[in-house]
C-alpha cells in the first residue's frame, strides 16, 4: 500500500525526512511546504538532492490543504512561542490529513481542556490523527525509558539525560543573541518563562515528562524547572565565534514532573560548548536512570555507518527513521491525539477499581 505524504518544511531535519520519503517505496510525495520564498517553485528532488519528482514547493498553506494526502510530516521552523504552529496543525487535521509533529504536541492534554479540545475538535472534523514523533520528544522518554519500567516491581523515579553538542552551530545571531551563549553569568535567568528559549522548551518538554508520569499512573502535581547556565572554563573557539572565559558555555535544562513533593520523572538536556560541567567526562547522547526494583541504567548513543557518503548526522537519520516507522501506527489509529506506544510498562495497578 502506498501512502500519500506532504513534507512540511525543509530545514536540516525536514530535508532529511524529505529524502526518506522520496527514497521509500511505500510513500508517495504529493506536496512540499517551505518557508523560504527562494525555494517556492523548486522541485522537491532538487531541494533534497534527488532526481526530480514533479512536486513543486509552495509557501501557501491553502495549496497544502487542498491536496489529497494521507499524512503531513510536520518539521517546522522552531520558534517561540511554543503554540506558534498550533493553528497550522489544527487546519491540517481538520482538512483530513494525519499529522506527525517532531516539535512537540505529544500530550496537549497537559495544558487543560480548552487547549486540548482544539486539537480533538480538528481531529474529529477531519477524521484524522495527531502523533508527536521524533527522538526527543518521541523516542527516548516515550519509548525507551517507558519500556525499561516494564521490568520493575517498584518504581521510585526516572531520570533521562541528553547531551547536545552545540559547537557546530554557525549562526552568531542564534548562538549568542537567541540562546545566550557568551553572555555574562546572571544576565539571563533561564527559569524566567518570558525568556523565549525557556518558553519554547518549557512547552515542548513539560508535555514529555507529564505524559510519561501520567502513563505510569501518577498525574503530576506540577512541572518544576531547574535550569542553570554555567561559565566557560577557558576561551572557546567554535563555528559561530568565540565564547570568552567566564561567559556562558553550557545551559543545563531540567524539567521535573513532581509527585508527592518529589521528582517522579525528570528530563535533563545539556546544551554544551565544552564538557567541563558534565558529571562524567565520557558521555553518551542519552542516559536513562531508573530507581526502583530493580534499578535500571541505560546509556545509548547514535553513530553513522562507516561508508555513509552524506553529511547527515545520526540524530537527523534517527528523527527521519522514527517518523517513517511510525506511519503504519498513525494510519491504523482512530481519530484523535495518539500517544507514542511502548512495550509493556510499569503498572501501578493491575486491575481497575471495583465498581
């Protein structure tokens, strides 16, 4: 069976997904949405460095809404506020297209009935389904950490840590002005919800920890943040410029889903220009730590195969793979917001309450 796919946007992640769609024998590209006016009218194959497809890029959402398509792979330009893409997603769903989002929207229930109902109403109108996919969100917490709880007879807490090396970021405006690298300590409060990166990431990852906690039977009392910005131990030369010694070289993001006054699910994401502030010198991409009976400790990395001729990173391949492999699940699901499933996970109860 062939599924008709629209690729939404062609940034680094979007272009990798676009190539995966073009290369897949069971997928037919029928539409391509772009933000850059210079790409409008370009053939999708030229953008993806593939043979011409006959599918021309557009920046008009009405063109996309009019298409006969099964799925939209939504990999938009990431920008605050977190809700900036809600309207587009809801219009796509209402038009009858299933949507896989790699930038959140995995648990809109967390934000209350008013917020959630807009997605549910759009799904009901279009008889469509919304799925949050990708690596984080979408894989490491929702699938790997969740699955690991399936061998526990007792579960105290779960911590997932991700390390993101930022040295190859090339835009000085993005690195220094947007993300705050190279700023003086204390100039930016990363726990200030009005700081644009914090607002965006709080929206994205509050859903992640809240969803896992709720799936494990503990709707969190509150999501607490514990974000820190740490100084450079020396002058650091990187792609976007120089980070002087003593200015910010490391942002340690952390979200806690609290239950009974204690962290139950924690997600830590370190954006680093140097490794000096990490708890261990040799670090994987992800570290999953579960305290319970038994305790579980998993360290996971991604790498490229030795003969890979492309510049695509392992993480970009991973996002595309997660999206492609989720398509059968999405297409077989009932209309509505779909949670990424895992293998059997920890059960706080084995039977429902007596009626």
